C-alpha cells in the first residue's frame, strides 16, 4: 500500500514541486498540500496521512510550534524540509528534538533545482519515516559510567543516521569528562553538522566540536564529522588524528560510517570501541564487522530503542555486533571496554616490571 503524504509549506511553488517529486514515486501518494499549520490540522483530520513534510517558516504559526503541538496531541511521522542556512540548521535540529524523524535540506538559492537533485533523498526519507518508530518525548534514564581516571590512547567511534542526532545526544551526554576521545559520523547535511556539534557541546561534560583536518583524538574530546566530506582516522606517530578527504559519496553518504570505521580498523585495530546506532540502510555494518575482526569491542543499538533498525540490524546479520544494547546502556558499555583496556595495560606493565 502506498504511503499517504501531506505536504505543508507556505509557498505554492514548493507545495507543487514537492507534490510532483513525491508523487512520481509509485510507493507514495500525495493526499493533499496545506499552506499553513491551521490548514494542515484540518487536512490531517480528514485525510489521515501516514507522513507529513513540514516547512519551518510559515505564517500564523511556525513549523516548530505546530510540530510541538502535533507530537503531543497527535503523534505521527514528520520529515522536515528545512532551509540550508544557519537558522534553518538550528530549527531543523530543534525539530528532531521535538520528534521529527528526518531532515531534508532545502537550498536557499536555486531551490527548485536543489530539491529536484534531492528527489531520491526526499522519497527515501518519506518511505523510511512511514515505517519508523517515533522518538519518545520522555527520555529513559541513562546509565552514568564512572570516570575513567586514567588517560589512554584508547578511543570511541560512533555512527548513526535517521534518529541519530537524539540517540547520539543521549550517549555523549552520559560520558564523564575524562572519557576516551571519540569520533562521530552522523548522516547530516553540510552546515547542520557544525550546529549539531555546538548543541552537543553545550549539554555534555566532554568537549564536542566539528572535526577539522588534523584534529587530534584526545581524552575528553568528541569530534563530529563535517557534512559533505569523508573523514578517516590515521595514526600520526603516537597519536590518532582525523583526516578530511574527498566529497565522493560511499553507500550514498558523505561522510560515510563505513569509511570512518574502515580507517579506524586500519589505524588502531582493537585499540578502540565502536557503536552503530539507529539509521536507515546498511552504512557502517561492514565497517563494524571489520572492527570486530580486528579485536575492537563493537555494539549496536537494539531494535526497540531505534527509530529505524536498518544499520544496526544489518551489522547484526553480518556478525559485526558483539553486543546488542538498549540506547540507555551504550555509554556504559563503551566505558567498560575502555576500563578493560586500561586493566590490560596495567597488567602488562606489572608483568614487565616483575621480569
């Protein structure tokens, strides 16, 4: 059965364009187009869509206010179609906090051509949203790991896609300030990645920033891969660093989780712990499997707590997951892996001293 979509945008041109692009997919039927949230509210009641696409800036009531009301009173899958500007990035990430399933970027210049180029992304976002598990507005308690209290070259790598901004928030916010360094790949448009890193930095005990070429992986520092380019981890003497490369898409994404995971396996082997969180598709599944084969601790988010169990499920089927965990346990298990690493280092030091 085709997914029923309601398009909500104050621009008649954009409503017509989105209806045309979505309606061209046999899996989708556009049941209506609303020019503002009040119009949308009445159309939701009468047309009962499976998914709505929602703009942020609209007259009479802005998209975020409408989304907040909608998710409290009539929760349903929402895909934000947001302007690719700093204000648009802030609003889109706020929308994900309120319960939207995904973001599709709407360019500020050349909007018609830009949306046409994003047709496949838009269609897949709608199809995925229709089958997604809606994020809970009530956060479950997260296990708070004990501080590590010892610097180490051990580090974390994490990957996520649909539903990942909120899942990553929960994991990173649970880490103590002396946690091992970490690198994140979240499928997200350029500019949105910097805003995402800044939002994490404001609410976490660790430091969070958008990665740059040569950024050093260090205790208490989390790097978010920039949108639009590939990030790899390289060994540089006694330390690990981030290297930014080409914008070629892998598995349909730049950055790609597989690219980052593969480079981490090559650079560090088992000297790390990895987590693959909620997301559509299978990006990261093969990389996580290679990390496990290299000796790293690997885990995935379980289906019950994932918005979309695509990437984690693919990793489980390939045998790449040492543990399948509810989101609330991921940070704790990553820190456990770090403690085991420190314990092995201490045991080796004692053995060497006793010889």
